[in-house]
């Protein structure tokens, strides 16, 4: 398989870290990014101990300067990105009600889980060649077809918005044959998902790895377990 340059955001732990591990195992040049230098280096070392070499870059998706710096470094060192995986996100513990919560909960969540994904994508798509891929880590909570579960409403709305952004980016980038898709990892045992989650990190990661490496994939779609699901 051809080795590609793949960048993953929020990859010091959880699903992002496991995506990096799986893609590195496939022989790709993977850039593990994290907003915290120490946590990122630690994650890189963990993989080194498994004989997996990955590159590390600091990238805080909420900080424009940080996005520009990471972009400059990738442009200089790799000259391109083939696959961008927008994985970093937050779920605030105060996120219980759109009506009762302070508006900052809603604003911060949307900034982090939707606007920042667009800002990162805007920058990195400029060095993506035809055939590039952009993958958004979304959530079933963002579904517009499933019934509302009532949990973490700001988070769920942010993922619905991310879905809308995905569809529109897919349209805008179709003339360059760059695919833009989102996937739902399911409810996964991570710091965000908690201990009672039924799925392992590896199960939650498979679809991202498949979208990054499958020979031909559609664009503008929402996936779970390698299958298209309704938005
Ligand atoms: N776990 C689930 O059940 C589940 C279900 C559906 C969807 N998802 C989605 O899967 C993705 C990964 O979630 P996870 O479960 O692996 O969560 P996690 O363990 O909490 O990891 C989230 C990652 O995002 C990073 N991050 C947050 N804000 C950032 C920022 N401004 N800049 C850079 N990195 C930032 C975190 O960095 P720090 O360590 O520095 O905080 C961490 O590395 C998210 O998009 C989430 O919404 C998860």
C-alpha cells in the first residue's frame, strides 16, 4: 500500500491515539497532534515502545496561531497532507440543558466541536492534492434522524452542525476529488465515553481507519461500522 501523510487532531489519548496507532501499523506517515506538548510527546513515546514511529506536532484547534504554526511545519516538512482526521472535541460536564445552561457552555462546545474543525480544515485542505480525504469524528448524538436522547444537548448540537459542515465541504471540495465524510465511533470506553461504554477504543476506531485507507469511498456521508447511516 502507498504510504500517505495523515494528520490526526486530539491524538494524545482515546480514539485519536488509537487511530494514529492503527494508521502507523499500516505503514503511513502519521502526524500525532495534541494541544499539550508533554502529553503529545508521551503518546509518541508509547508508540515508539511498540516500534511504531510517528511524528508529533503541537496543535490546539481552538487557537488560530497554533493552527498556523502546525500548518507551516507540515508544509515545510511534508509539503502535503493526504488525510486529515478532525478528531479533537470536548464534552463539558455542565452540558445538561440548552435552556438552563449558561450560554458559554453552548458557545464553547460549538467553537471547539464545529468551528475549530472548519478552521483546521480550511488551512490544511490548501496542501491536499486531488484524492485527499477529510474525516470528521462525529457522534450518533448529532444525528438528525435518531430520536433525541436528552444527554449533553450542546455537544449533540455541535455534532449536528459538524454533519452539516461535512456535507457542504464535501460539495465545495468535490471539484478537487477530495472526499469529506463523518463517522460515529459508537459509545466508546475513553475519558469522554466513560467506563460503562460498551465499545472498546479499537472498535470505535475501525471506521476512521477504513475511511482513511479503503481504496474508494464516497463523499458527504455519515458512517458507522464502515456503513453509510442516515444523517
Ligand atoms: N467516547 C465516545 O463514546 C465517543 C462517542 C461518539 C463520538 N466521540 C468523538 O470521538 C472523538 C474522540 O473522543 P474520545 O472519546 O477519544 O475523547 P477523549 O478521550 O476525551 O479525547 C479527546 C481528545 O481531544 C483533545 N482536545 C480537546 N480539545 C482540544 C483542542 N482545543 N485542541 C486539541 N486537542 C483537543 C483532548 O486533548 P486533552 O487531553 O489535552 O484534553 C484529547 O486528546 C471526539 O470527537 C468525540 O466527540 C466519542
